[in-house]
C-alpha cells in the first residue's frame, strides 16, 4: 500500500503550499521503489526491481534497485513491492458528452447509430456536458489515464459554454487535458446527419475555434491544457470548413484532429461526393502532416498507410468502439511497421460503454491476433501504444509517455500481487493480458489523483449521482 514514510507537516517552514515545492523554492521528492519498472523509453528498458524519484512535477531519476537512502527533501517513500510502475496512460480520442447516452442503439452500425443519437445529442447543454466530462474523466483516471483528450463537436444553439465545462471538470479532477474544439456545418438541410439546430455556420465555427485557442491553449512544456482544432468528419463538415480549419490551426500553432476512414460507407461517400478516397481528400484539404492525428483509420490501403508514414500523420486506434459498431479492424501492425505514430483511444462511451483505456491494451492485442496471428501485436507494443504512442500522437513525446529523467511526473503504480495477477511472472504481460489491475498510486504532474483505487480529487459517488441525473434529464428533454 502506498503510504508516506514521514507525513509532511503543513506547519513546516520548509514546505510550500504549491504541490511539489518547498518554501525555500526547492522541489520536494517522492520516491517509489522495490517495484518492477517498465520505462517505455526508446530501448524499452525494464527493471525487475527498480525505483523512480520524482522531484516537484518532474521525474528526476529512474534506475534499478532502491533509491539512495539519503536523498534530501523526501516527503514520501512508497514501497512498491508486488507492483509494476509505468508511464501514465494517454487517451487520444473521446467524446465526453456521450457518457449520458450509453447503452443506446446497441445493434446499429455507425451511420444508423448516428441517426438514432444525433437528435438526443442535439439537446445537450452546459450542465449536462460538465457532469458527463466529470464521469468520463473519473472513469479514465481510476483506470490509469493521466492525459485525456476530448473531441467535442456538438454545439446546439443556446447550450452554454460546453468546452469551458469540460475544461473546468478536468481542472477539478487534476488530469492533464487536451480538448479539441470540434465543429459541424452540414445539418440535415445540407444533406448531413445532425439536426440543423445542432450545427454551426462555417464562419461561426471557425470564429469560436479561434476564440477557444486564444482563451485556453497553453503551449508550455508543463502544460495541463492544450487545445486542438477538430472538424468532425468528412460527411459532417464542408470542404471549406475542413480546409480553413487546417489553415487556422497552423496559424495558431496547434494540432489538428478528425475522424478518418472509419467505415466502408465513409469511403463510398468520399468517392461519390469528392471523387477521391478519404486519404486523398484529406491530403487535398491540408489534413495530412505531423501535426495531424485521425481517429479510427480502419479502412486504409497500402497507399494510405504510406501517405500517413510519409507525412507523419498519427492514428488514434479505438478497438472496442470499432468492434461495438462493427466498423472493422484497423491495420495497426502494418501502421506500426511503417513508422506511423499510433495511440489508443476510448472513443465516446455511447460506443464503448466501459470508458476505460487500460482495457484497450488487452482488446487491441486480442483483436489484432484474431486478424493477424499470434505475433501480430505483443504486450509491450500494446503498452507502448497506450503510453508513449499516445504522447507522440498528441505531440508530447518529449514531455510524457515514458519514465525518463526530465519528463513530467505522470506515472501509475499497478498492483500485481493480488488474486488476478500473482501467478503471472511477467509484469507487463500481467498488466496487458490479465484482469484490470488495481491502482495503488497515480500521479499527474507529480500530484496524486488516485490512491488505493480511489480518486483523491473528487467524490466518485457524487459524480455517479450527478451524471445519472443529467442523463435522465437529457432523456426527458429529447423525448418531449
């Protein structure tokens, strides 16, 4: 169990009210030792029994054996016997608002699922999105996510500050956050799927996106909040919006995100509407590049994979959602062999009701072995996609995603000596192939967000009650 060796005295003049900093301005240290360590660095360095020292919000050192006993400024020393320490998980695709519409359209493919749910989603408002974000973030944090991304693209008229609601929820829970300001400008009257009152004009979408970047984006190394630009998909936005959004993102120096090549129907739509397959269309609108990542990318041919590799375009792989909607299986082993950055995504919980990224490690491994054989994807490849791969996709490979000195202290201590894992000798295999592992400690920016399986920053039961109330309110409004 993670317990302090010497509890810090709040009256101690050496302490500072800021997390991880002493009153002298020197960083305080947390030591985690006697645990297996999977660094996920470039060499995949692992220690059967090792340690990590955290100083303030940075990783100071990583190595074998226990940490030095005489380190100054240590306020906590955690005995990790029976545990595995990894980088925190990085979620690269989500739709928080869908937390309120789980379990609906259970037997539908993507387009029928969207037709069934858009009229409900078109009724969301700020209180709903806030509670949905709290539920989504709490579930991910309890499962080892330290950096969360969200793609919010539904902005009904008069609904309030929906992106601001998500940002407030992430700040309160203490999770590193990458919201993307999405958009749709093709409603039913223009041949799109969403109701007309749930879409924006092209100009309004671009203006609101730029305002969101100006108000919230923090490009610093230590940033807890970065904003991206994210028109929804080729079949819900105009070519003008897609092209101008890419121009806006590059003018502002932020990343670009969208859905791409998710279904066969999308490919047919692009060929019939634009005379091009999805990847060709994206390239023609400026949507390939090392500042771009796309969700799903299930239906990519060899030429598409080569284009992604050539341009450095990233992929958010969402295996559970792709299975739930029968979209197919992305060619992830081929993408990885080609050098394409690949991370893992929960996707919205209306198509992945669990909302947990750590289960995607196992799901990814299993679905690719079904398609490609027993060596298609390994446990360590799955862990890398869920950590460093996700950091690459979000443009933060220098800051998070591996346990290395100088990187931000986002890390998770998984308990593996319980009944679910004690007979699996390989700790990485235990984490990926075994049952969901309990979390003894999760740090984000050096600050605990989970202790002994419970959130430290919020009341889980209160979140569940409030989200349930908002889900029922949404259902009543949508049915009226």
